[in-house]
C-alpha cells in the first residue's frame, strides 16, 4: 500500500506541473507531443508518470498482447573494418585470426539445423568484412530461399549495406533492389546508434552517417520492404540527441510507414573502448522505453531486446510501453554476451517466453516478422507447450 500511494503521489505531483499535465492531456486526446514536451518528460517527469502514459498508449494500441517470434541468428563474421568504440564484438581486419568468418556452406549448415523446426525468421547481422561483398551475400540469400522459401530473411544493418553497395559501385536503390530480388525480405534496425554528428563522430565516426542510415531504410521502404530502427542510449549522449534521433525516425515514418518496430538498445560497457562510461540505471532505461512509446506515435511496435536487457528487466518493460520481446533466438548471438550482458547464452524456449509474459499479466502471442499472428498462447497449458515440439 505504501508503494502504491507513493506512485500515485508521484503522478499527482506531476499533474500539478502545468507542462506535464498538458502532456498528459495531449496523450489522452491522441495528440502528438513536441520535442520540448519530450525533453520535459526526460528532465522532470517521474517514472510512474511516464509509465502510466506509455502504458495507456500501449494498451490502447495492443491491449495486453505481447508479441514474440521464433527466429535464429546467423552472424557471418565479427571481423570489421570499422572501429565503433562501444563495440565489444568486432575484431579489426589485422587481427582477423582472433575472430570468425563463416563460409556459405557453414551458414547453410546453421539454416539446415532448423529444418523441421517451426522458426519463421532468420536474422543475419555481423561485422563489415572487406571480402564478404554484395555478390557473396546475394548468393547466401538465394541459397537460403532455395532451401526454405517461406523463411523470412531479415538481414544486414544499414552499415553493412552501405559498404556492400559502395564497394559494388551500386546506388542505394540499385543495391537494395538487387538484394530484395535475391531474397532479402526486411532490414533489422542496427547501426543507427545516435544520428546526431556531435555524438556519432565521437563513438562511431568511420561508418555510415545518420543521413546515410536513413536513406538506406527509405530505399527499402520504397520497395515495399519493412524495417526496424534502433537507438543506442545511455552513454555520452544528451536527452536532446535522443530526441533528435527519434524526430528523424518519426518524420521518415510519416512519409514511408515502413518501420515496424523501435528498439532502444541500452549501452553495455563490458570489454570495449567505452568501458569507463557508466551504464544507465534501470529507472533511466524504463523511462527511455516509456518516452519512446509516447513520442513515436506512428511506430506500431516497441521492442525490448531481452538478450541485452536481461529477462527480468525485459519483463518489467512490458509495463512501460513495450509490446514485443523479440524471439526465442538461440545461443548463437554474441554481440551482447561479449559486451557484458548477464545473458551469456541467450536462448529461451517458447515455454519460457510464454511464462515470462504471463507472469507480467500479459497475453503471449507468437508473430511472424511482419506481425501477422501465428498463435495465441494465452490459453494453452504450459505443460502442453513444453511437451509438444511444434509448440516449444
Ligand atoms: O547497431 C553494439 C548495438 C546493434 C553494443 O532489428 C550494443 O530486430 C549495447 O541492431 N551495448 C546491433 N548495444 C543489434 C541490433 C538488433 C538487435 C536485435 C534485434 C534487432 C532487430 C536489431 O547492437 C548495433 C549497436 O547499436 N551494440 N555494441 C554495446 N556494447
Ligand atoms: Fe563493426 Fe558493427 Fe561493431 Fe561497429 S558495431 S565495429 S560496425 S561490428
């Protein structure tokens, strides 16, 4: 009870603040908030205040439905030409013997491992290796589609695509069309980091800039493909930079409507050049999800990526605007375990994901990449999920 009254006190206090109560009124009317409003939320609103607004939006859009999907990852290489200071995962080309480089047949062996298993998506993402070019990846896409045509291929960050297209001397539109025809279905949201050059030039100066990232996603949207968008937060950026980043995404989404999901990614400081930068607190993380849900009114979905955030915090985020917790994944993804995440072997069975979502009193629904419903798990007994290989 004491906790409950302090939460309501916090909301009441915020409502006596004229700026915050005006934002609450906008949210209630479904009116878009401004950049100044977003700054006020970051600087002055309490967690329960932003949480209650974000949750109201989430429940209006999706009720209790919480999506997950069944996917697996292929990370072709961690050798990378770039030197993002936050990255714990990559190995520079000169030290490529310390990293990994998968051949086409090794990647197809990963795909074949899932034969007969009810996965709907493969997520392909990795470093930027000078020898893995557009033709190499087009061939991979063709091989995957020949083997399993219905598998949705979500692949390559705008950083990888920018390098491939430039090296092949193709325009962004030509390169995208080429990969789409080879089998690429959609783009993941990686590589966005923080668009603003004041921050980008300090943390990842040598890869594609913010405009370039946006142009690649716009080219995909123009072909009818969908994509996600991420933002790496909780390091040296200021609130203004987060808002600038989200404004550019919101503006583009007004034009193209091609983004499915926004994924705020919490900076993890393990074993990288930015290890001296303190990680953000859980309160700050939950505020980030909530404010993103409030600000990005034209983004259908908000995702918490559990391998990075941890299972319990991902569960908590379901009360702060999040309606998607990614997928069952598998233990092959290394980008976060190498950056200090508690999830050293990120794999969750469907039964575990369903339990996690139900414990938060939400409705677990399996989706495909484009958010078509595959199965509502709410009324399926957990024992049945555990024992039926088609469900688990
Ligand atoms: O762009 C790298 C991030 C991203 C660190 O679209 C780090 O469904 C925190 O974008 N601390 C790649 N983050 C992963 C990614 C992604 C993941 C899951 C789903 C989807 C999707 C996309 O990982 C990079 C970068 O922002 N990252 N290092 C770090 N130390
Ligand atoms: Fe390379 Fe991506 Fe790591 Fe940057 S974040 S160094 S582009 S693997």
